[in-house]
C-alpha cells in the first residue's frame, strides 16, 4: 500500500462547508456523479479503467472458407485493458500537502481545510460507515490516485488490471491535484437509487482538522 502522508488538504468554495466538516458532517460524492458534475471536478471517464499493456495483442488467423481459427500472428497494437467495478463507490477528494495550493484554490475554492491526522479521520469514517445500510462489509479506505489512464504499463504475469484502478485512476493531465481519496465501497445488491451526495456523520473533527 502506498504510504499515506501525515496530513491532507481540501479546498472548498465556502467556509460554511469547512465548518460543517469540522463538526463531523462529511460529504461524499458518488463516483459516477463526477461524470456529469458541471464544474472543474468533472471527469466523463471517472470510474472507467483504461490503459495499455506493453505487449502486442495476438491476431487470429481465420480460414475464409471454414471460419476456423488456423493460427495466430502478432499485431502492431498493444493489448488494451478496460473495465469498471460492479460495486458503486462514494469518494471524498483531498490532496497531498505538497500539492501546489495556488492551483488547487483556483480550481476548487479559496477555503483551505487541513486534515492533520488522515488515519484518525479514516477510523471515524469506518465506524460510521460500518452501520450504514449501503456499506459493503463496512469497507472504507484511503486510495492515492494513479495518473496513468490511457497510458502504457509493463504487463503483469496474468495481464490483470489492478482492482484499485476502478476508483483511483485518472489522466496524467490531472496530476497536479496529487489526489488522495477517502473511499466508501457500497454493496452491489442494494435496491436503493443511489443519491449523488451522501453525508456521513462522525464525531466532531476539530481535534484532527482545522482551517488553513
């Protein structure tokens, strides 16, 4: 697992949003919500895994008369790996403390929220999420974003896509965000219509978070 930094930052549009966070009202967005949101956070490919293995895809040779496969040849195209997860996810976006704060403020808002103990916050989120009817075994975690969507990767022995890419992969053009996500994994078998936004109530966070 990638090491989580000792602190995280989140830029918000309004100070009232930060105060709600400090009181323990944590706002998560449905992963699919970011495909349609009308601001700088929009990513029409959010939640969709896409990259290429640095390995050529085999080309099947078909007998034109019988339709049978009679051999294989190497094509000039790398193997394209695509996919998504059956499980819905809610995410809370934060950034590494070494990210360019001026860029983040310009994109996401002028109010800076400091998460001074990311793992302590995660503990509180896990407890609250474990009792939620949408939760998949209370599964909540922090996932650093990887910026290699549509990129070329060295193949693993089984050509299996890393499972975390379905909730943590973005294009290299977003790399300046240096994003770390708090992720809530939902059940597949829920009959509820999932809302775009989910509020999770945790104990007061003013002891582990502050305004920047």
